[in-house]
C-alpha cells in the first residue's frame, strides 16, 4: 500500500459515519473533465467520505455516461451511482435497455438513470435533435421501463418502433428512471412517466417549488438537484471559489431556473450588461451567489443543503469547483 493510500484510508476512518436517509441524500458529481487516471480514485474517495451518491454526466465530447457508471459501480462497494443525463435521441431504446439492464443486473439497487432531451445545441450538432422532443422522451421512458421490467415490447410510436423485443435477463431491481428536463411541459411529462426528475444547476428552493408545481401530484417522485458548491472555513473564500462555476447560467437554457427568483429582473439586466458569462459571475452580488450555489462555511453550506431538502429535493448533488478536484471533494464532505 502506498503512503497516499494510507493517508486516504486514515482520513476516511476519521470521517464520522452518517446514517443514510434516501429522502435527504447528499451526492457529489464526478467532474466531466477529470483526467482518466483520477477516475477510480475519485469514485472510491467519494464513497470513503460518506457521500450517498456519485453522479456522472454525459456531455458531448467528454465521456459516455454508461461506461463511466459501469466503472464507478465496479470499483466501489455501496455508493449509489446516477447517470445524468442520457439523451433519449442518442440511443435506440432497446439497446439502451440492454446497457442499463446489464448494469442494474450486475449491481442491483445501486443505479439511477436520468434520461432527457439532451442539450438542443449538442443534439443538433450531431444531427439527432428530434422533430418532437417531448414525444420522443415520453415514448422512450415508457419503453425503457417496460423492457427493464422484462416485458416483451411491441411499441410503434412516432419515434420508438420496437417489435417483440424482450431482455433475456432483466435486472432483479429495476433502476429508478428520472427525467432530466426543464420547462413546464417537460416537467409535466416527467410527473406522468418518470420515477423522478433531475433538475440541473442552479437549483434553488424557488425553482424546486416551480418545478414541483408543473410535475404535479404524483405520489413518490424523486427530485435530484444539482448545485455548484464550494466549502471553506472562510466563507468569503468559498464564495470566490464557486463564482467561476456560475459562468454558464446566463444563457437562454437557464431562464426557467432563474425566473422564480426575486432578483430575476435584476439578473437579466446584469446579464445584458456583461460581455461574457465569466464577467457575469464575477459581478453578481454576494447574496445572489449564496442563492445560486451551495457555498460558505461548513455550517452555512449544510444549512443551504437542508433548505433544499426541505423544499423537496430528495438528493442534493454537489458539483465541485477549483483546480484540484480531490481537495474540493474532501472540502465538500464537510457538509455531511
């Protein structure tokens, strides 16, 4: 065993055990640009530190979500792994069911799968943006669940056309299927056909309330929220560290996240006055940063996570920022 392994083991041993609560879970996102040699180390360290969940992303030009999830599940023992999100148009649903079913069969009860429309720009870039994104997602989720349940599927819809397909070895535990969406009609669809919804960053209590209103009264429906996060004994240092992670939220795709906020109009005015997302992130008032991220001292960050849980988020997934993802990961564990 190397000295670095021993240090990680000793630090993990000193981390207090945390009782798991599936309704108030805290997860962490594996950085999409993490060098390959750090992948296994990051996954294992997240488990050692006591995070309930590890989420991987499938962003165009980075790494595939299913491949990442398979490795993460294989090198850990109990941490739940989520994929957020798989674009429905990128895979034939029968082959998607084979991939997801394989992971769920090999690692029963440890997998969540987010499926969404995909970012329109990326999907158009690869020629996969469908004529009707809502119809595709509806048909895809319904068919995927049926196949994972072991049903023989005949479905002849607008986008999903499957004739007599059945998994030969369906998983003993069907993974939760969540819709990774934004916007009223997509959220209503999630409430009808998905086990939950993945809300991309920035997630605030106001945005959660707005999303839940569109999702509707569905009984058990798991909300997974993403938030850029930085924690430091110096709350100001944490806020400074988290600002670059907010640079992307000025675009049109993020309007649904920001519209419910009391400073939405002022945000729009500042966005229009800035030449770039980086400038916008640096010029935001501190109070806005505190609302749009999980940041501050451990106590402040913990209180923010609790507020998001109270608002209806079952799993709060923290997105580490900074040049050293492992230092960021260890720091975020202070929220647990």
